[in-house]
C-alpha cells in the first residue's frame, strides 16, 4: 500500500515552528517522511526570515524545515533564496 504524501504550505510550516494549532502532532501522526515542502514555501520562509527582528533564529527554522521534509523543486534554489 502506497502512503499518501502531504504538501505543507508556508502557514502550516509557521504553525509547526510556533507549535500552534496541533500542527506538530498532525505531522508526527502522518510521519515527517511523508511530508513535502515546495521551493516556493522555502522562498516565502526565507523572505519572512530576512525581515524578522530575530533573523538568525528564523534562518535556523528554515534550515529545520529543509532538514526534516523533502523539498519539491520548482526552480533554481539560488533564485528562491534571492526572493
């Protein structure tokens, strides 16, 4: 039986990082290895981090997302970071 995959959007990632709305528990229930983020979501997270008052911590949050979920490519990652 093939397991479903789940594409996490930016709002879901932020809720997970802030431990809000039971998102962490839901991700653990479906297993992180079955979850994906797109490069667009990463671009949005990098964009938000760049304007944060705590940029270093927000960049660590983005790194956490990259380390724990499969990234679906849509473009050259260098372009996404510049966004």
